[in-house]
């Protein structure tokens, strides 16, 4: 028995699904006009790499409320 889900479904569960569970799907959870600009930018496209390599992806930027709050190139 295979209990895996697709990458697309996993991302949807962790983004829009999380917002929906808090009844905030109109505020965040997907990239749409009028929603909060909160997101993580990775160094690789998850849909173009081997699923076993996802764990090796690095965060390049974290954007919160439309502002970069983490930049991997900047010292902490």
C-alpha cells in the first residue's frame, strides 16, 4: 500500500489548506491579488528535481507581508 501524496497536493495542504483550517483562506494561503505576500523562495524548483532531493533544497528568501525578512546572501 502506497500512502504518498503528490507534490502538488502536499504543497496545497501546507499552504491553502493551512489557511483554510484557520478560516483565513481569503487573506493568505495562495498567491492572489489582495492576499498577504508571505512566501519562501527556494534554490530549486521542487517540480523539476527528484523528490528524494527536496530535503536538500535551501531557502533563498523569506518574504513576509511583502518584505524580504530573510536573504541567504546577507549575514545575520
